[in-house]
């Protein structure tokens, strides 16, 4: 199965992003809504896909839905409903990854891994949300073995979900510091 690279363009200049586009990378991740929208507008390139990978705030959902193709950080039922309703206004469907807080860190968003089935059942009626998979950011302080354990658990959960939900095809795991091990343990989307 094809593996996808999401270029995290946060705090990069338009010129630098254009160089990357010229190398045929077309998927970009942004953490901040306003900064992302500015780039999306300036680049004005229909071939590009934009992933929102930051913390979702209720008051930014209108803009996220309008400008982005993916939301990788959904972990709130309230946000799910707001995103669905906003998509209805735009006659749009949006790709969603559920964020899992695999190491239960207070500083990170995401639901606990054992809550994912319940969460999906709660949002299953929102047909503007195309549930593509799960995203997680394991703790930087993890030992190698802890990382492997976290990735293995996420991969098992992903496989289980992919068997139940026909749209699930994305395990978004791995960033600049851990992408090699993430790929080894089943990630098919990395964010660098």
C-alpha cells in the first residue's frame, strides 16, 4: 500500500513551499488556521491537499472546513458535530483522522485508545465526516521499546478499524524524529 508524506509547512515561506511543490510533493500540514489559510490563498493551487494537524478550536472550525481537505486531530464529539454541520453548509465532505493520545499525556490532545469504538459509534451518523483512520503523536520521552509498544498497539487498532469501516485506510504516525520506526510498524502517513 502506498505510503504518504505530509510536508509540515508551518513557519515555512511560500517560496520554500513552491520548491517542494516543484518536486511534486502536494500534501501539506498546517498547525495554525490563519497561517494555513494565508498560504492556501497565496499558492492558490487546486492540486494541493491541505491537512489541519493542530489543536482544533471551536471558533476556528468554519475556517478549517472551508479551506482544509483533512482534519487529523479530531477527538471531541462537540467538534465532530460542528464540523459536520459546517460541511453541510458547504456541501462538502472532509477527511478525518481520530487523534489517539497513546501515552495518556496531559499535554496532548486525543482520546484514549480504548475509547475509539465508542467515539466512532457516536459520530457515525455524521456523513460529512469521512473517517480515514487514526493519528497519534507518541511521547518523545519514550524509550525505543515503549515506542515500539505504542506503535504496535496503534497498528492493531488501525487494522481492526480498517476491517470494520470501509473508509479507514490511514495510520498517520511518525514525524521527523521517529518516522523510520513508525514506517517499520505500519504507519502509512508520516508528517515531516
